[in-house]
C-alpha cells in the first residue's frame, strides 16, 4: 500500500534502521489509509461517509491500544499496527485521525496559521511517531521534546509547500483550500483561480506561501542539533521533498498551474542518501 500510493515514503523507509522498518511501514500505511479517504468521497454531493470511515479508525486505534474494550477489527492496516506498532503513541495516532476529521468538507483554510497547525498535527505527528520508532531501535533511549518541535515545524513547512503543489489538481475538482488571508492580501479569489485570471496576484500569493514554508524549513534546520543523529532519518524524506517543491515552484516563477509541480523528484533517493550520510534533513 505504501509503495503504491506513497513511493517516496516507501523509499525513505528502506534507508532507515531495519529493526524499525516494520513499525514505520505500519504507521505510514495508516497515514495512506487516512489520506485516501478524501479521494474516495465527494463531500460536495453530501457524501458523509468520510466521517464514518475516520470514526472507524478512532475506534480501531482505541481498541489496539486498549483505550477501549472493543475488539481489534480484522482490517490489514489495523492488524499491522497491532503486530508491529504496539508501542506507538496512541495520542499522536488519534491526533492524525481527529485532524483529518476536522477538515472534512473541503473547507478553505481561514489563514496560514490554520494550515500550519494542520501540517503540525498530520505530517508532524507522523514524523514524531517515526522518531519514536527509530529511538527504540537505537542506543538513543530518550528523545528531547525539542526534536518533536523540529518535526512539527518541518511538518508545517511541508504542508504549505504541498498545498501549493496540490492546488491545480484540487481546482479540477472545484476545491480551493489555500489560506483565505494570503489570497485576500494578494487580491486573489477562488473564482480567479478557477478561471486563471489575475495571474500576477496568484503568483504573489504563491510567493508569500513559499516564503513562509522556507522560513519554517530554515527554523527546523537551525535546531538540528536538538535532534539525535540516530533519529534524523525520520525527517530526511520530508525535508528533501519540501526542498524539491520549493525549488520547482521558484524555477517555474511561482506558477501554480505548472505541470512541473506534479512531477516526482527524479533524484529523490540520491538526495535522501546524501542527507542520511551527512546526518541531516
């Protein structure tokens, strides 16, 4: 599932400590499962099944980690979590689900702060879980809370960059999720994005979003010393992908409609190996 739907994460996992790989695969499989729920339903037509599917995962996590007496469902990802990720932090897993629940309905983010918080609670939580998994299989028995803060800042940087990349495909489905405050500040509107009007304003909006993503990325990396070397591979893939998206946007002059944004990084695995070799992200 991870290899098919999130190949970069799959490749990244292959570069991590082998003892931690089963747990990290299970965690990423859950993330893929949660992320795919949005694509399986059409909330514009009143489809509310996404809420029920996400509630299923809240109940499943509660069962797996003995928060609830209900039996563990016979579902592949749930079984994987039960078998390989029994020591994962259930609160972080529930945070992943609850954040997805809060954004069902494809409502536009009110401001860039809300988008950053979404990134911290989704990809940021996943990165924290990966840090924990790597820490348990290395001599690093304790991880400073600062490492989680770095992971969450990185998650926020990625969320902004990925939102820019996802904008054009979302527009094809009649969905605009870009922060309303940044759009308004630059004079862009959902209608102008749909009709490809006010291109200069759209570029200004994109430039502001890129600037904030870069700021968060720099801030995360400035605190790299707070992240033990043994767990830095947990962050390398997200850092590499965020870098690539930002550079691609800049190279294409902040054009959110550019087809180049939908292409994978052809040098992803090499960039990842270099980062792991240098113990950075």
